[in-house]
């Protein structure tokens, strides 16, 4: 799954919690990135829902998340790529996980 072309990009220091989609915290301005070794690059759709994020460490992507949503706004699918391993999770319209 890729990030939609029309998605807006923003940057964050990190995330909190373990629930999906990730909750990104401490927004950064693009000009602040040169002073950081680690940050999150995130993309949002027109409804301001997180559709993807990458954790960058010294310029390398360490982990990637991509999200799709049901029409009601609930998370539909999450794809997480870490160390070359892809984990795919599907959710029903109430947000309950239905697959691994």
C-alpha cells in the first residue's frame, strides 16, 4: 500500500501508545529536521487521517506504517514494514481486528 499522491506531509518527534493508527506527538517544522537524528515523517488525507508514516533514524527508514480507513472513519487496514518483514492487519467497521 502506498501513500496517496494528494496526501499532505508533516513531521513529528515521535509517537505515543501502541494502538493503531499511531498517535504522533510533538510536531516539527521541516526546517527543524536538520537538527534531529530521529523523527517521524507522516502523511494525512483530506480528512486529516494518518495514512502513512515512516520513522527515520539518521536518514534511513526504520519502520513504515500505511493505513486505510472504512467509510465511517474506522481503521480498515494497517501494513507495517520493519526489517524487511511486512505485517498486515485488517479491521472490521467497528475497529475490531479480523486478521493478522
